[in-house]
C-alpha cells in the first residue's frame, strides 16, 4: 500500500520562500507529483519527479530523494494567489497512472 | 477547449435514492478516474478506466458503480445513496504513458440527507 505525510498547514509572508515537505511509503515507486487546489476549485497539476534532484518550473520547484522517500515543493516569491492547498501524490502500481494523494497542506500567504 | 466537464455541479439526495454523475472529456484521453474528496482526507480513488469498455476498482469502490461506454464519457452511479457518500466528487482524465498529468473537472458537490 501507500501512505504519504505532509504538514496540514503552513503560513508564509508575501514575497518569501516556502517549502512543503512530503514523505512517502509505497510498494514500488513510480514518481512523485504535486497538485494545487484553490478553495472550491479543481486540483491542477504542478510538477512531477521520477528521478532524484530538482525540477524547476517558474516560481515553483520540486525536489525528490528516493533514498530518503522524501520530496518537497518549493514556492518562491510568494504571491497572495498562491494561497491554496498543495497535495503530493505517488503513482500506484496498476500502470494506469493512478494516483494516491496525501491529505494536503493548506498554504496561507499573508501580507 | 472545455477539458473535463462534470454534471451536475450540485445535488442533494435523500438516503436510498439513486443518481448518476456524468464526466465528459474532449482531450481524447485513454484514462479516466473518479475521486471523492472529504475534509482532511485528500482525494481518494473510487474507480478508474484505462479505455472504452473497461473499468477497475480503486481505493474506495464500495457503494459505487461506473461505466465507460464511450471513450469520452465516464459515469459514476450511486444505486442507493447513503449519508456517508456526502462528498465532493472529482473526475479526471490523462493520456496514455507513464506519469502523464491528470486533468480534473470542477467537481460535483453531493449531499445526502
């Protein structure tokens, strides 16, 4: 089976940098994904890591260490619109790109 | 380009009633998924489909049935609704290939009294 742990809440100041951690346990690892969800909205894909290291997409970066079963999402130059929930997810072993999601981290950006 | 469209957006049911949630995607994706999202529990996979005419169970399939008669549509049915099925339901789709991102619909908010 799979399990993921991430902090339930994080608060950060506008313009700052914030890191959201995710640790996982899974029988067979096929990649770690991150999704963003604003209140009342749909989850949207942010990033994906299959190999160790850092992936950068604009203000957002995602890091993976497979040996530590650990990853994080890094948000730079925080903006008020970044206030949302962020979910890490691992892919299941079925081959259908099934995702097993963490319970999410609610990020609040304050002025 | 509409992406993934879910209907209805809101619904209130009484215990024991049945209903079907419809998901349609216009991206020609092979894979489709149904999730439920409850407060503090993230998204949990109910059923999924890897292609027209095929379906499979996810983490929490009990009390739900699905059908995928056409590639672009994925239906989720509740035969006899229970209050425990009060949730927000999301449909998603992705293209074939390892770790393709999932594209989500806007959700259906379902309350069962």
